[in-house]
C-alpha cells in the first residue's frame, strides 16, 4: 500500500473518531480552517473547486484547488457538523468527497478513499462518527482486496448485504 493511500485511510479513521462524544455533529464554537490535498485515482488534482456543506446541506465555504493540488477553507463559527467537502476536480470522473466531524479537524485530504468512506457511511444511515468508523474499516478492506484500485471489482463478498447494505 502506498504512503499517500495509507495517510488518507489513517486520516479518515482519525476523523471518524474525533469530535465531542456527548454532542454528535456539534461545533466547538470557533471558526475552523480545513486544508489538504485533492487526489484523484491518477494523482494530485491541479484544478477544480471545493464546496463545504454543513449537515443541513447549506454551502458554508468554497475554494479553488491550487495548482499544487492544495486547498484551504475557512468554516464559519457555529457551523453544524458534520461538514461534507465536495471537490469537482480535473481528472476525476465524479465529485470527490470527505467528511469532517468537528471544528477540531484541521487537515483533510479529499480522495477516492475518502469518497468511499462518505458514500459507505451514508449507506449505513448517515454521517455519524460510528458509521464513519465502520466505513473507514470497510474502505481499508476494499482497497486491500482490490489491489488499491478503488473500484469494487475486487470486493470480497456481496456488497449489497455486507455493512448494512451499502452499494
């Protein structure tokens, strides 16, 4: 497994586990800055646009992807978490996504792996910390079984039944 993929998976796992346990999806109150890389299956995305939407689907921040594949967003104080980052990147077949569960997160890459985590968590019933943790584990298993391609062709088992019926 390459280092960049491992970093994305580790970050997805850590983000799924962070945030205040007593108030899921709540903001700590302050403005947050989230920055990272946008990666497609072909490598760093050097063009594109990112939107951050709060848990109600309202766009709370936008940014362009820099020529070096980096982005930076300021999330307003009082934003309802989780926040979904959606990147429309050159070279990506569909928008890439990542979820941030707390204003404590500062670094978040957006990639096919984080997209898989978000889509899987949504299929499990929503972007809760528990669902994101399960989805991150499933993404690791899927990436290992598919040889890191990100597709579901190498997924072992029936993906319509495993992990609560996600597709």
